[in-house]
C-alpha cells in the first residue's frame, strides 16, 4: 500500500509540489484550479497505446513490482499462523514465490485478454478475512504442538500433512468461488449488481477488510515494540514529511550528463523503511544487543532466527498446479470466499475507471468491465489451482503509481508481469522475504491496514454525511461488522442447528466482518426511506468534477431511468421511497458508467488483440456476448454528439425547452 499512502499527491515525481493544489475541491475556486492544471498534468507521458523504450519498460516494471511488494508478501505472512506455518519459514518462502508467479501470470492475462488497461494483479486482502474465519473452525484449528518451535519438525510427514490439508481446503473454496466471479463477469451481471451497490455498501465492506486484522498487526509488532516503532516512524517520515524532497539523480542522454530531481521518498517509502529496519535488526543481532534466548522478549527481532532459510531454499523452483495435493471443498469455505469475491469485484471496477483516467484512456465500456471481472475470476481459479492460499485482484496501489510516473503504457505492465514470473521461479528471492523480522512486519502491517481502512471510509466523500439516515447506515453497519463476529467467535456453540454443514456456513459468514457490515449496508441503503428536505443538499456544493451534470438534474434532463427514481416535481415514486440518488451518493457513483459508452477511441483501447472481434471472429452471434467488443461505436457516438448539439444554442448553453425534451 505504499502508493496508497502517497500516490495521489504528485501526478509526476518530477513535478513541483505546488501543482498538487489542483487536486483540491473548493467550489468555484477548485473548479478554476482544475481547469488551469488539466492541460498540463492530466496527459500522461506515455498513453496506454504507446510503447516506451525497452529500458524504460524494464525500469518502470521493476518499480511496479516494488510498489506491489508489500501487499504480495503480506498475504502469505498473515495466513502463516492459521496454516500452522509460523515456525516453517521455508514453506512460507514457497508460498511467497508461488504468489509472485501467479500474480505475474494473471497480470499478463488481464493486460492481453481482460480489461486491457495497465493494472497489476496480485493477492487480495478481501480473501484474508473469510480465509481466517474458515481456518478458525474447530475442524481446522492448529494443534497446540505446532505453536511450540521446539516440537515442530518441518520435514516430518505429520507436520507436512497438517499444513497441506488446510491450504488444500482454501484452494478448493477459492476455485469454486472464482467460478462465481467468472459467471458474474462474462454474463454481464456485474453491471446489474452495480446499480444497487453504492458508497454506503462499499465503505463498511472495504474498511472491515482491515479493521479485524488489528490483532495480527499488534501481535507481530508486540514482539519488539521498539523495532516496530522505528519501522512506523520511517514509513511516516518518508511518505508524509519527506515526500516533497527531491533527490538529485545523474542522467546521461546523448553526449551530455546532468542531474535530474527524483522524488525517491514518495515513490518507495515502504520499501526504504523496510530495508532500513531490517538493517537495524541485523546490526543489533551481530552485536548481540537482542536476546539470544528463544523465550526472551525481542528474540524474534533477530535476523538469525530464520537464517537457515536462505541456505535451504533452492535457487530455482517452478511452481505448478496441485503442488500441495488435490484440493478439497467444503460448503462453509465456499460461501465465505464468495463474500470476499463480491468485495474484490466492486473494488476492481473502481480501479478500472481510476486507471483509465490516469493513463489518458476513455472510461472502460461495459464489455471491457465484464471481461476484466471475468479474467479476474480466471485468475482466482489459477491462484487456487497453484495453491497461493489467496486469490487475485487489481492492485489499487499500482493504479496510484501510474499517477506518479505518468507512464500508462501496457508494455510497462507486461514487463512487470514477466518480472513477477521470474521472481516466482527464483527460490532464493522468496526465501529472502521470508526472513524479514517479525516486528518489522508488524510495523508495516499497522500502517498498511490503517491506510486500507481509510481508503474504505474515503468512499463516503460521495455521500451526504449531513443526513442522519446515512450516518445511521454507516455507523450501524461498521459497528455490527466488529461486534457480531466477536460474539460468534466466543459463543459458537450457541448457533448449533444440528446440521454440521449449515453450522459451518453460518459461523464462517457471521465471523467475516466484511460480509456482516457489507450486507447490512447494502440492505439498509436500498430499503430505508429518505427525508425530502435533505434530498437536494448534495447538489449545492458538489465535491468533485461533474457539477455540470448535476445542474442538469434540476433541468430534468437526466436519463429516463434516473427520472423515474427522482422526478423534478419534488416527489419520490415507488412504494418504498428509497433514499434519493444524490443523498445516497449513487448519482455521481453511477456517472462513470453513463460516461462509458463506446467511442472510436474506446474501441481502439479496449478491443481484443490480434483483431479478434474486429477482423476475425466477427460473427453476428458474438455481438450478443456481454464481454465481446461492439462494432460501429464511432458512428453511434457521432450521432449522440449531433443530437446534443441540436438542443444547445450557439453559445453552448442548453435551451429553455431542454427540460421537456426526451432523447
């Protein structure tokens, strides 16, 4: 999440610090600032269709790998304890190498066959909560002897079977749930579902991905709070205080060499903090400043506790499907992972639109979104088959990195995918990351999980939070998402129905905070009526671009679907009188989909490679597939533009009769 901390401050690491003022929204002043800076800062150096020089592709591919490194390494380390692997760093290194390999494979699939935007794929925290809930069932709790390092023989068949049967159970649940994601994507159902899912559903869902993990972060940091505090201090120092400090870098071009400014601390705050804290632990280990007794406080901060991993790990190890055995399936695990799939899909759709905006591409049309979600489901299927213990999703932190580098070329992401494949094959690479001292990991978790929680809450910027209705929905949803799982974990015997499979399903779902909070937010947001006096409050001070479209609401010129939900006569039709679109934040939330109609440029960006759908496989039957590119988009767009001009006066203003016109 390194770029999630700083990625939106500077559109360019070589840009001046005061250019970031163009990102603020303060009524008319903010609008003018945006207009002034849009021409210079909105256009990327390399757009999605451009091909930079090969050396630049490699360097920026390495940067994307390093940006995603924290999240990729964190997922296996979080799952290690519940997989009974806390004392087996060698197997942890195998899991890290496997997730590297699968992430690279899924990235290439997404770039070539999916949404076709430069989005990196990697492990998702949305699957962590249901996975931990499933592994907390009585049948899958680790035996007591696996918590004692002196009793664990990592090479014994008994220990191997203990952790492999748990990861096989995760594999089966992920593979079945991924089929649901593929169905939702390739069938076009994701567009239908997004009409009912708004910010009041997304905010508690994403926030509750990270909030329940406070115990894991605190336990790891508590191994040595001094080392953890140093890690946190360095991350905060680099990402917040030194982000505007430029480091001179020598650059040679042609016959002359000169120095250029590079915002090193803004681009790599987590990586730099991780390396410096790791070096500090090494120095304290060499000087024996840290205790050598295994039971002493701070012993796990030593770098030699996992030192044999590097010597034991092979130089080359090729991950393959079924490497841990044949996957097993349980109903409880499948339902729990499906809850994570839903959260992952919604977050990915938002990433698609954000990525398109940053790389200078038109908003993705429906067929591209459907195809992207379907390919992500295929990626989860591959992740389950390879045995990462997790799925794959679009990485928001790498989308933020696009805003920093201003290089949105697909070929850069292809280079990053190939690099991930190579890192997954080199066994020593995964082993090196498995030796990170525990308190360093804990300090990184505290910052990372805090940022993920804040990202979830930031979705409320689209909602009128002066409304008591919205305050109630968010507060009640997120609080129940913490309270109910805690009670169920302590009182599981009180939910016994006599049917073992049903008991497991209920326990997994009710101990997954993101499912509880997300379901309550979804149900309440779509059923609680709204107070009419507050329905127009959000229009008076629009917090983001799109004010022109919001003014059109008062002229009754919204599409017919929205007219039925919010007529201009001040009434709300429908028996339930659900919350108005503007108060719930759905109007601007859905604005992106209204703007995603295909244009000639959209067809060029989001079409399939090798002329598929445009030169070959152009049968009329394929046009009915929800994920297939549509032909003739350019002419339809020209027709829409002509109709729009017919109802505007020469100055560009909408005519008086526009409110009575239905296109």
